C-alpha cells in the first residue's frame, strides 16, 4: 500500500493517471480505495491526480493528542508534496474541507499551488453552518451513523436525485461510508472545519482560483462561497444554479467537467 510517514503520521495516498501533478480532495471521505471513479471524468487523462486519506480515515493514522486543525491537514498535504517532489500543483478542493485545505496550503506554501479550485467552501463559518456541522456530530453520537448519514444525504442532494437513488445513497456502502464506526474521526474533522478562518489573509492568495457556487446547496451555498470569490485578488466565480451540495447525475457532472477542465488547462 502507498503509505508514507508524513508530518509524524502514517499517510495513505494514491496517484491516478499521468501528466502534470494535480490533487483532488473533498469533504470527510476519500477518493481512494476504488472511489477514484468519482473524480471528474477526463481528469486522469490529463493529470497525475493525487488522492489521500485524511487523518483517521481508512488507512491514514491519527494522533488523538494533537488538536485537529485545517493547518494540521494542510501540513500533511505539504509534507506529501515534498515527499513526492511535487511543486506547481493544480489543487482541486471540493465540498468543504478540501477547499479549506487548498486555501491554507496556498498561504503556507504558495510555491506548491499552481492554481486552485474551491467548491462548497467558506472563508469563516457563519453560525448557521457551524450549527449544521455540530448537529451532524450530535446526531451521529446520539442516534448512530445511519441516522447521521440519512440527515446529511437528505441535505446534500436534490430531491429528485435522492428519490431515484435512495437505496445506493443510504447504508454502509453509501454516502460518507468512511465515517461508519468512526465517530471520533468525524468529530475531529468537524472540529478542524469549524476552526478554519482565512478572512484576514485572503488578499495574500494570488494564485488563479476558480470558485464554484452551488445555487441549491443547503449547507455551503453561495452565502458561504461568494465571500471567497470577492476576497481573492485573482478569482473567477461560476454559478451552477441547480446544483446542491454534491454534484450528482450525468448532466450535472458533465457541466462540472466543462467548467473545471478548461480552467485547469488554461492555468
């Protein structure tokens, strides 16, 4: 298994495709262990795409004595880039935590980030988003993984998609499956997310950035993503009016790729 000792922990990673370096990381799950098919179609045709397990997820270890922060996860990514000898990386940060890590890596080591994509992101949480994430943790702790999963899935997909795909979205092979029997990792990932705040530092991120706004996102909608576009000096914003928290369905995924791939190719 591709495991490296990075930032004082065992970190699992995979690289899919060939070409110039890129990384794609998302929320509280992973694109590893057979989930690389969720990567944007065509991405691995053009790039060597790095995917990772966050601390405590699947095959990456965690140290519960260390405070969980986005800075810690950013240091893990930086350490892995250095281990691989990668610089000038296209950084695709999606649906929450991955986008926060992208911002922080761009601040800590701007030499490593060629361009950045942020979707489902925030600069600093507002009370609504913090309450939502803390509610997810409470439901997970008090009612168990399956009830947490049902709650977050219902808020993350459009009603028509949920109704048509409910059986595959729910259950131990469904959404956010990496957190099943893994409550402490969920709690620590949420703690890191809540502490993320780049509001006073955005002006220092000069890398070209694509900010995608999901018009029907009930968790990290435009109220959360627009401050990033407005605060970055070199940002381009694109609104996807009919997209929820997760891009889902063939037509939405195609439109997502039609936005993503030209941006990466031109930067």
